[in-house]
């Protein structure tokens, strides 16, 4: 099945710094979803991108879907300690979703 | 997510023993899923079910079995054939529409005694 590669695997930042994680696919994606998993918790849906070149914002989080629909990114402005967790990009068909390996974000207060 | 209940939260398995993990949802979702997560890793799909009495193997189905006798229930059995069962198991569900997100339970941590 389709695979999504996510980089970086880990990212440590000082509180207040920005953070970006990238998701890449060798094939065109019908859509991309982003989830966040807090340490010890379960993944929670953040957003879905469907259209080529789409950009969506949620407060300090900005999500982009590439023009070719083969890549996506999540950017967090001015990180806070509450942003700690693993961020996953997820792609899939009607029923089957494939998770990237995720980017673990740690924030030093 | 309050609508999906996994039990137990922690489970210990002896060698050669089958164990069953429970997953119940009251969201009236059509599709249900089981994932395995190892430390520092992403989620790998074990089995999924689109409708009652039907299910498909995911990427790592060997050593696992499922049933879908009711829409709201999708139990996972970890059989003795699964040689490395220690992991965090997550159940999820979603509506039929492709653009709907998955909702996850709180997970079950399975360990070998």
C-alpha cells in the first residue's frame, strides 16, 4: 500500500521556538489527515486536507497540502509545553488508513 | 474519545495463552480498526472491519484474530501464535465516509509474564 514518510523523527525545541514536521509520499494522495498523540495517550484527530495547495490554520498550527498532493506539513508557531507529543500524518483510502511513523516533539520550558 | 471503550487498560499474558481485548463503541460508526503501537513507533494496522460480519487483514494480522458480530463491538484475540505480543493496542472507529476521521479508544497495554 501507499507509504508516507515523515521527518524528522524527533525534534526538541525551546519553548517559544517554531516547529515543523514534513510528510512525503511517492504517489499522489487523495487526502491527508494529521493526528496528535500525547505521551501515554491515544491519537487525536487534528485536521484533514483534501485540495491541492490547501492551507488550514488552527490557532498556532498551520497545515499545508502540496500542489502535487504528494507532501504535507504541519508548522507550529511559538511552541508551548502543551504542544509536546507525537504528530502523525495519515493517508488512506475509504476505509484503510496508513500512519506515518510520526515526529516526536519535546519542548524545553 | 468518550464513545470508544477499550478494556482492560492493562493485560498480562502467560506463555501459550490466548487473550482477548475488548473494544466497544456507541458512536454508531460503521468501520472499526485495531492497531498495534510499539515504543517510539507509529501505528500498524492489524485488522479492520467495514460492516458487521465482515473484516479484512491489515499489515500485521499474523497471530491475531477478530470478530464483528455486532456493529458496536470488535474484539481482538491475541493468540499464542503471536510470539512478540508486548505492545500498546489501539482500537478506532469511523463513519463510512472517506473524509471522516478515526476516533480512538484509550488503548490496552499488553505484557508477557
